[in-house]
C-alpha cells in the first residue's frame, strides 16, 4: 500500500480540483471492459440499437428488420452499439536521466512525471474508466493491469512510490515489447524525457499506432536542459553510464542549444506525422495549469 506521503506528494488537491470537471477522452473508438462513457467498435445482437444499413449477401439474417421490410419491401439490417469504458495505460520512464533536478525545479523529472501519472490515473478512475501502469528503463520493471476499481489508485501509487531512477534506458525496444503486451486498444500515455535514439523511439511509437492505440507523449524536461543556464566551469555528471565532463559551459552553450532544438523538433515532427499528441512540459510549470490546458485542448478534438 502507498504511504500517506505518497498520496500527498503525487495527488495535489489543487491539481485534482482543476481537472475534476475534465475528461481524458479517446480520439478514436476504443475497446474496453465494462459499461462506461465511450462508444465501442463492436456491433451485434441484443445491444443498444444504433442504425439501419442495407442488406449485403452473406449478412446474418437474424438482424433483418422485418417491420421495415414489410413497409418498404427492402431488406435492412439493424446495427447495434454497446457502450464500453476507456482503457488507458500510463508508461512511466524510470531511467537514470529522469533523476535530474535543476535548481529552478521543485521536483526531479521522475517525480514530476509521477505527479502527471497520478493525476491522470485519478481522473480516469473518477470518470469510471480503467487505467493501468508500466514502469520501464532498459526493461519493463513493473506492469500493473488496468482496472476501473476506485481502490486501484492505491496500487498505482504504491508502484510509483517504489520506482527509482537508476538504470540505462532503451525506449524503442520497450515500446515494441509493450505494444505486443497491450492486447486491447487503449489510450497510451508516455511520460519520459525521451533521451534515446529518436529513430528507435519513433519506430516504437509507430508500433503502438499500428496496434491502433491512441498515443499521448508527455515530454518531461527540466528547464536547465532547455535553457542551459550554466556560466561557470562545471562538472557535468554522466547519467546512464556516460562519463563525467568538466568544461566551460559558455563554450558549449550555442552548440548545445542548437542540438537540443533539433532534438525537440524531431520528436515533435515525428509525433505529428503519426497523429500522436505531443505535449512538451517542463518541471517548473504548475502542474494544474499544464494539465488543464492540455485536457481542455484535447476535449475540443476528442473524436
């Protein structure tokens, strides 16, 4: 079970109050487990009536609307639509680079990502939908099945609390692995700094899209990584098995900023080309404002 501290740390009352009236909705029809808010791709017998369509050779005659046939002498089939809930998975990057916390940030990238995950998990459960969680670095470290039970929040928080940023990452292969594990179509929420090979990452995201998942990428960055504010001779500690470097940052700043801009543009363009929501977010942003802004934008283009 999560500690009281975990509840206080990851579930900020101000953030929850801001997002409570919003919903995380799918942009496409998705599969689910139980009755909820979202339309199902399945149509069949003894489910809520949706519409008629003309008979085609090979159609099941059980679904013929004989009353319409009697009135029009034309053969139409009843189509039905069931209501299913949204299924979502939170994919949390726990690699060592997520440990970074600059002086201007109240939280490390990992802690900030956990707050996003906890808030979205709370929101999904609050709207009576199902949410699961996977944490990963160079491999999947934990996998929490999706559930819509209110008590499920305790398990999600417990796993987040136990997750530490320690190992090297391998995002692309992990995405391929998870794309195969997630059998039902879902909203897949990625929370990562995406510090890995861009081509590999995009190929992994493409695999999710091939499996017909609706993907959202929260690109979690410390403002130091975006702005490179260092001016004095600095020892940069290597993460994920990279060596330490002592250097004058003023000589590197222009080249670094150019490379960082290329990196973020490549991620953004890659997501846009695959119709993936790309949400850049820095750890000095108030979480309630950042989440409310995104969810409001998404709601206006939900279907």
